[in-house]
């Protein structure tokens, strides 16, 4: 994944903002994306890291512990940290869509499925 933050943010916006109900905002001082008023990912630009909601973090961390990891802050939360310089765009897109689906309402998921079926 390109580490230029402008390019990275454009990638995030192109993947996430077309999804039903997704909004972009701030989480403390960091850019973040929400669905149903629930945060599902936020960016730490200075460190080139992304925190993403996931219930499968052990699976991802086992695949590549350098790219996918947790910090003590996230130990008791369903989030994982992703190193932007080493994550593949396909893996990142999969993580983002999965995080969205885990936080979206049933109505929004149906809208998403209708878009994907079209």
C-alpha cells in the first residue's frame, strides 16, 4: 500500500464513502469513518497506521504479525492496528468491508447487498 497519506486517504474514501450510511469525521484528532454513528476505522497519519474493527484479529495477526498487530490500548477492544506501508490493497479492502458489515444495521447491510448484486 502506498504510504503517501493523501493517496491512502483517497483510497479509504473511494472504498468507504460509497457504502450506505458511511460518514467521515474525526475521532479525537484522527480521521475516522463511521456507520450508524459507530466508528469502524480510524487513521493515525503520523505513524502510518490504521485501527480497524475486527473480530478476526488473531487470524490476521497469525498471517502477518508485522502488518497486523495490537497495542496495549486495543487489548480489550475489537480493534486491530494495520501498518499501511506493508498491507496489500486487497487485504485492506477486505478488512474495511468486513468492519463496515460488522457495525452496520441490518437495513444498511441489505442496501449494501443490493448494490453488490446490481
